[in-house]
C-alpha cells in the first residue's frame, strides 16, 4: 500500500474508494500486506492521465 501511495501521490482512503467503486482491482492479500498486479497498477495510473 505504501508503495502504491508513493507512486500515485494519493491517500489510502482514495485508493480504497477506487477499489470499492471498481476503478482499481482488488489486491491480493499476503498476510497483512496488499499486493496488486503490476498491470492493474499501470492501468489505474494511466486512467489519471486521461
């Protein structure tokens, strides 16, 4: 989550809101960590540039 926040420059609340609204794929949970596919993150970040 911290790396995704650093890449996007948005808050964790914004990220979770996008997950809830279907704009960002659900993360895979590895223990207490959230992991996203790189392709999902790139597509999500590209949506900001439109």
